[in-house]
């Protein structure tokens, strides 16, 4: 008989970790107790504040003692600590206060449990004792609760006391009477509805906290239009979300040629007439006030003024939503049927001054309970903390109006519950009694911490309080103003019964959950199991397999021709990482070979496109992408920011079902919201130079500016491992290369445009601006060229291999001397998806030496910023035409820690092909020329910019 091996067997994947039994329990206890210790110094009326310093460039500063705010701001890895953080969030959402108390109580319970575990008492015995203790404590709290819900005068006094008690531990403690009255009056106006949306809080710098006041109406932080009424009585308000900025010529997707300026005037007149008709349709609603979510330009503003209508523009979305709520109106965007539109009403609209700011005041609104609390303060931090404090008070009072019972604060309720639990423990035989006594001790720790935070002798005060409760003085608690015990009923220290009950139950449940843990299994870092991935993919398949019929709405584009896509220029991923000093670490962890092997086991072996080594066959590296544009997918449209990339052919965006961290920071496609979505179901994968991506194939309506394409193939990404896509400024990629590069996702977008006759010519062109200070980074023109942006002649360079836009470089010169491609021409890829010029490693290293650039540890090269004017000119010869790049063009300036550095725009990248390593012509070159891509004749054109472009740079 074969003997069994006694060697330990590891059943987990490489990199996974496991903590068992006492080790796991100790790990949980340590994490939870650490969270409790973090916030316990903020507990009570004399609790201390904490400064939360943001990690971004702005370095935002938050000064607070609110437990929920502190716990939201910190990042924790310990699973037990995360349980307490989530519990605090639930407490904040449910009742608005007690977030610190619930965290501290749970931590103290676990501190007691740690001692019991060390005495060999089993967790299940502890849990059994705690459950009985919790039940006894809850019943004691119920018996001690006082209900004045039927006595309006006493109930209002209870509300004032609760508000004062809540604010006593906040920034507003010195003005608690003032703010308690504000909060109570605001909540009572709600007439029991508890709808806090009707209470609007506005923060205005200046004055002191005592200058804050409650306004019985609604305040909108905007200004009334020029030459319009500043005061309106019995207002009929139309609240809209519509474009009122078409008083300028906006004819996209077509070219307008005129033979005289009179024709231009006729076009402008036609546009004005359209806007005038729209304003007239709005005025037919019988209104005297028009409030728009979007801008109102000069001409329609003038028309409203002539009609005696007050017009307010650019009201923020939250403001418009709340305004519609309180005035009884509805937000509308079409005006053809006035009888279907619900207007808002109020008795008076007028401008008021708060400090140095002018606001618009709405009084006598339909929703009588609506009101505005105006907060004043010396600094933004004070205003923010005052708002958080007031929010807690409003939430607690709103809950108290629904559940009118109250209990006493100042540690009175905790000591009362501890006494009952201790009495129960004295009557209970066995080890459960020890657990009950530990529960009572944890409850007594709350008044102990409150006294400690005030600087008093907690041992003496808690002993006095315990003795008072033994003498049945059940209303006694801690008076932290005088440092002694006192009658909480006489002192008016009252708390909401619901808040106190929620603290007790949530803390006990969370502590029990953590105590039950005897094994912690940590997944391998940055890996995802095949089962989880399959589940995510099947979620999409299952969602649509149940549908019997899909209604495909086909939209026909009524105007063919040119599609003009504005481009925005932003910092590339490389620049972002460099600015935050993360680039070195990122590059070490995201080299193609290292990254490929690290994640190779996460992908199905059937996906050939994701096998090792595939990254060298394609140019998919968007670390240096800096020009982005907008597209829309689905019906209704869902907007995405994409890279328009001539170095790839696929279109993909993140899926709603994406399981990767990268998707959390980007817009995600919600297939279930699109009525034109067609589910394909096949899995696709793309292997990038700086990351991988995997997902599901699909088809839907695609809109690029004014052009709509039906049945466009695209990918829904469900897995984007690593951090390369997390910081990217784009959501997805729209490839513009030849179809031969699209191995998985079907026909590329531009091929679909040509097949559906959406473009007059099989041509698209790029203008990439070097001056993006105004947010405009250039434009992509689909279907032709813009002759105003360049001057003839166009230098046409034939495409040598139809995959990438691959062309031939005749020579690469330095100061007029041929340096590379001397004996034979070189192959190059024209790529709008990167900002750099790349070339074979050997040749780029020589070039860097010749321009005086020094290497860094991550493969970049830097030059002396003071020598830029003396650096040599690099030129490229394409089809016999020489293009000159000065140092100001090929050197990128960056600021890191207030120090300027200058980085070479040349990069070593070995892209293999049948003719050897290729060069890549990115934005360093393409931003100096107008580039044209002709699919009809398979050629790339380059032309010099016109004077119009040069003047804008």
C-alpha cells in the first residue's frame, strides 16, 4: 500500500496567499482595531479634527472630524478594515450620523474578542453571548426611549436638543444654537416628507458662520440676462435644456462657397430666422421667465429682452433639477406643443446680494416646503466642514420626524445598555457570561473615549457614571462642558433613538462577521480567474439570448460629403506618469515581453492574436497618444472619447460588464440601453504594446459628428489588465488603417463609410495643431480635404504595403547631410496614435548622440534646455521632397517639480517587417504638415500649412 505524503500541498495559483486560523483572525482584528483607533480621537464634543491632504496635483485640503468623510478618503487593504469602512458608509446613508460611534464600538468589540480568543474561548461561544447581549441592550434602549411625537412643543424642543447634540461634536459647536434652529426650521418645513432635496445649501465665502441664515424660498447662483427684467411677480417659468447658441453659422459636413459677402449675410440671416422662430415657439407658452440648462447667445437673449421675458442661462444640472422640483415645473427640450409642457410657478423672482455676489431669489414657490440655507465663512475649508456638519444634523432630524422616539446622549445610553448586559451576564452560567461582560465593557468604552478626548480623568468620570446608574439614575451622562456627570434630561443632551439603535446593531453585526473569519485567501496579484472572465463574457451573451426579437432602427444620413471631427489635445499617458514621478516604475513593469508573460495565462489559448510575441507585429502602443475626438454608439447615443488612430483598424470601447480597474475611470457602453444593438457573441482579443484587451464582438449604430453608420462592427472590452489604460485620457480606439490589420473585429469604420456611400471620396485628412491652449487640437476630415488649411502642391507618397499606412523614406538627414537610409530607402508607418518619431534602436541611438541627447534609465533621452537653439536640424526626404524639423519641433518641454526638462522626440522602437525594422512617423512630424490618406489610390499626401493655420499657431 502506498503511503500518504505528509508534505504540504499548495492548491492555489502561483502568487496567491492564504492566512489560516489564528493568523487570519489576528490579521482581521489588527486591521479593524486600527480603523477604530484612527477615528476614535474625533469622538465626542471635544473630539479632534484631522487634515486630509489630497494626492493629486492640486493637493486639496480637507479639515474634518466626520468619521464617514475620513473613512471615505483613506485607502485600506485589510479586508476587516474594509468591512468597517463600508459599515460607516451605510450608517451615513441610513441615518446621517453616528459614523464614528459605530466604527469605534465595532473596533472595541473586536479588541475584547481578541482577549477572549487568547483565553481559548471559541468564537461561536463569543458570538452566542454577544447576540444575547445585543438583544438585551436593544430592549433596554427601547424602554428608555421617550416619545413626544404627539406633543408639538415638546417634540420641537427634542428636535432642537438633538440638533445641538449632533452639532456639539462638529465645527459648528460654538454656534450650535444658531445652526440647530436653522436645521429644525428647515426640516419642519418638509411637513414630515423627509425629502431633503427641497433644502438647498449654498456656500458663500465671506462674513462669519453666524451670518448664515435660512431663506424661505429658492436661491439660484446665476445672473439675469442683459437688459432683461430684474424683478418679476407671479412668474410663469419654462425650465429647458436646449441649445440656444445657433445664431452663428454652423453648417457641418458640407462646404459652402459664395461669390460675394452678400451671400454670407443671407446665410447668417437664415440662421437668425431659425433662432427667431424657436424663440417665438418658446414665448407661445405664455411665460415671463425662461431658464435654460445650456448657454443663451446674444441674439436670442436680445429677443427675450424685447419680449419682456427674464432669461437665465447655464443653470447647472443639479440647480435645474431642484428648481423644477420646487416650482412644480418639468424640464423640457421641445416647444411645439405648449399644452403638454408643465410650467413652474412662483410669486416673485428678484436679484439679491449675498456678500459681493448677485443671486436670483425665487419666493412663493409651489412647493411651500422648499427653502435655502446660506452658509457664510472665512475659508472654503470652513464652509465645506460646516456643510458636512449641517448635513448630519438635517439627516438626523429628518429621521427623527419619521421615528419620533429619543434617547439621552453623553454616554448615558451606552452606560444604560452596559448595566443591563452586565446584569444579564451575572445571571447567565457558562462562558457566554464572559462574552456578555466583554460586550458591556465595549459599550462602556464609548463614554471613556469621550472623556479622554476632552482631557478629563476618564477612569474617575466613568466610575462615577457607573455608580449613578447602579443607583437607578438612568438619565445621567457626561457633561463635557463642566467635566463632571449630570442629568442629560436637564442639560438637553438628546439623541435620536434610531441613530443609537443603528449604531448598536451595525457594530454588533460587523464585529460578529469579522469574528467568524478563520481563513483569508488572497488572489494572485493582478490576475483574474478564467471562471470569472467567462462569467463576465456570459453575462452579455445571456442578457441578449433571452430576447426573441431585436428591432433594428436604421437611420439614413440625408447629407453625404465631409465629416468634420474636432480633436482635443491632452497630456499623453507618458507625460502624466512623468509628471507624477511614476514613469520609471511603470516602464519597468510594462515592457512588452514582461507584460505578455505575466498575463498570458489569463487568456484563452484559442485567441491567436494574444499569443506571446504578437505585440511586435502591430503598432498598438498608445502611451504617447495626445489627440482625441468624440463618437457616439447606440440608440439613444452613448458618447465616448477615442483615439483616431491610423496605426490600427479596430473600433472598441469599454463594456458595462468590464471587470478591470481601467474601466472604472472611463465611460462604459450599456448595451441593454440601446434599441439598435446586435449581439455577436464571439470573443476577441488585442495584444497591445502597453497592455492587453479582451472582450465581446457586437454591432450597433455609430455616429461620427453628423454621420450615422448602421451595423458598425465594434468590440466591447471586458478585460483590460495592468495600469496602462487606467490613466489614459481616452475611452477607446477608432482605427483608420487598412482592413488587413483588423483580424477580429470585422470591417473598419472608414471601410464601412465607403461601402455605405457616406463619403464622396475615399479620402480622410488630419490637421494636428501644436497650439492647444484654447482646447482645440486640430481636426479630422472624413471624405475629403480642407483646402483652407494647406497650400498646394500635395506631395503624394505611394503606400508600399497595405496594412499600416506604410510608405518609403528616401533619406534621413542631419544638417543637410544624409545620415540614415543612405544606401537603401527605409520603410515607415504614418501613425496618428503616437506623438513621437520612432526608429530602429541602433539608428536612433546614433541620432540621439548626434543631437547631444543623454539616455535615462527607462529609454528616454533628454537634452540641455539651454542648447535647444543650437541643436541641428533633422530632415526627412519623402518622394523627393525634404521636410525640416527644428529642435523646437522635435524636443518636448516638460515641467516636473517646478523644474523644466527637455525630452527628445525620437524614440527607439524595433517594429519588424519583411524588409527589416521600420520607422514610425508620429505627431512630431505630422503636426508640421497637413496629412491626407487616400484609400482610392493607396497613397499618403503631405502639404505645407496655409497662412491661416500658421497665424493660429
